């Protein structure tokens, strides 16, 4: 019991002493308080630290985020889309490591670095071509195009992806050919509208020199067709071209009202003029197209011959207006040893100091005359029934064509035939033979009536047949009829 009392007394004494210390502390001078902190800031810092740690040490996601919805329709390609009637270029494929251009979109091959040059062909997306040069401004690439007069054409750098082309040469910019002004047609006239920039030439082939370009969208009055049916003869302004007519490739045009136009005889071609190569460093002109070499600086001067693409000649002078160059040619073509070429179809070098040369006397003006018809041409004068006539199903009728011999030779009844060529949907209308001999010879300028019996099909629709006048393998003209069954 004594031991317990001592323990209790000690505890009591310690408690009293502890309380006294607390009282003395309260009565003494106040201690300097510790600086306080913004609780919100502390919480924010702590949260940022935790988030950083969690982010750094987070495990990889077990599930990918949902994919972004793909567009339901691909956007249209930004590149130009050539007209489907324009032929597609046939071009060589570059070998591995050669400079190459891949068309990213459908685009066009031009005759020079710009859309105001003639169109050679279409360059389809995904096609590859060999790069042979670049333009002076770096915005166009020259590619190998064997059918082009100079062997190359130009594509917009924005529509192709090019590789291995760092060292290709910079090519000189060819001049932009002039615009050829075609005579506008009337509403019902035979006519052809250019689908792309197309040359108007002096004859129906690419080796005939060009008068200039008919821009896309320009229409001209058609006065005839070539013997092979591949070129239209169009009226052009006789004030600019004395002949008053030129030739455009039908493939680059959209024609209307041309049924029965006369077949035009091909004009003569001129001899090639091979000039002597110019001395090194001399003023020179190099043809970029087939170009006429004339006796003077103008299309009204006679033609001496034709310079082929790539031919070069020494330049001896220029016209006062700078539109023509005087060049040296062999004396067998000109006794003076000089001829003149249009500046629109040549590239020149070292010509800054060539003198202006007076033009020779101009030849007398030539009356504008229509082109001569082909020796074996014909024209449809009239037709009964007219196209589009309605016939009851299964009804019979007769079709009559009146054909005129517009050639220079007689249609001999023993040699010339009228032949059936084909029918729409292979549904024939005519009854009887497919080949008919002429019942009489037809002199130039005279007409011939050809009639054949036909039966309208039993099903509703539009039906037609195509016929021709021909001698052996030589076709004079084609004509047709179409009807409807309601």
C-alpha cells in the first residue's frame, strides 16, 4: 500500500509541474508566428505532382481510341481532267534511275510550258513518262512524247511527281503560236468546235505547216472533209490567210450539221528545205514545227519549201515588225540564197544584233477560192423520209436519197456501187440486197436517186441504217436514215 501511495504522489507532482510550465509559458512574451501558406495553392501543386507521376508511370492503354469516321466520298482530284475525246499519249517508260514523272491526276500534254499552247494528248493519272527537261521558271517539265514534232511535250509541275530530275537541262521557251481566226458558223451551218487548243493547218496531216491555233471553245464553219474523213476543212479569215480555209483534226473537235459535206482533195505538199547548219556562235533559228519557208515576210508570199522540226539555219536578218526571220537556204530553192520563216515556229540564238532587212515587193493579192473537191466526192442533196420520222410498228416504207457527184470523175455504172454498211443495234430495216449497182453512169455535177424498201421494227425505239457510195475499197461518201417507232 505504501508503494502505491508514493506512485500516486509522484504522478500528481509531475502533473502539477507540467501544468505550471504551461501557465508560465502562457504568461511569457508571445513567440513570432510562423508564416502562413495558401491552402488552395498547396492543393493545386500537390494535384499537379500526382497527375505528372500518374502520367509518367501510366501503363499502356489496353484499347485504342475509336477511329475517326472516313469520308463517305473521295474528294474530286484537283488536277485538270482532259476531254475523253482527246487521245491518250503513248509515251516511253523511263528505265530505272532515269528522270521520271508520274501523273498524280489526269492532265494534259502541251506544246509548250503553258496552257495557251497546242494540246498534244492526255496524260492519265498513274502514267509514267521520261523527263527530258524543265522550263525556265521551273513550273513545267518536258517529257518524251515521240509523236510530237520535237519529240517532247510539256506537263504542269503541279500535277506530276518527279524523281531523279535534278540534272535535266533547262529548255528554252518556245514562242506561243498565233490564234487563227475561224469564220463563225450560223446556227444551222456545218460546224466544228475545238475541244482543246488545236492547230489549223495548211493540209490534212501533221506534216503540213500550221497557220496557228484554234483555242478550245472556238467554232468554225465546216466547208468540207478530207479524203480519209479525219480532218475538217474550215473557213478562216482571208485577211489573215489568203487561202481563206484551213484544216483541223476531227478528233480534237465536236462537229454538227456536217452530214453530206463535200470531200476535199488533199493539197500538194512542198519539198523539204534542208538548210546548211549554221556556224558555231552564229545567229541561228531552229524549227519547232513544220514551218513554211517563204520568199518574203508574210503568208501572202509564195512558199519555197518546208523546214522540218529540228532543222536549223543561219539567220541573216529580221523583218521590221520582228515577226519574221530571214535565213540562209540553198540556192536551189531561192536564187538569192535567202528565205523567210515565221518567228512563231522557231527558237533563235544569238540574234540580238541581226539587222532589219527590207521586205521584197509583195506579190499581187490572190482571190479567195474554195478548195477543190476530191475527184471522187459526193454530197447528199436530199432524203425522204427525213430523219426522226415516226412509223407504226411493222409498217413498210421506202427511203430515197438524192446523191450528187461532186468529184471530177464520172461514176461508171459498171464500177461504182451503193452499199449497206450497218444498222443501229444490228436491227436491219431494208429489204433485199446489201449491194446495188448503179443503174446509170453519173457525170460530175449530176445527181443520182437511190431508193430501198424498209420495214419498221415491232418494238418501240429509234432505228437507223448507214450506207455508202464506193468503188472497190475507195469510199466516196456515207449517208444514213433513222426513224422512231412509238
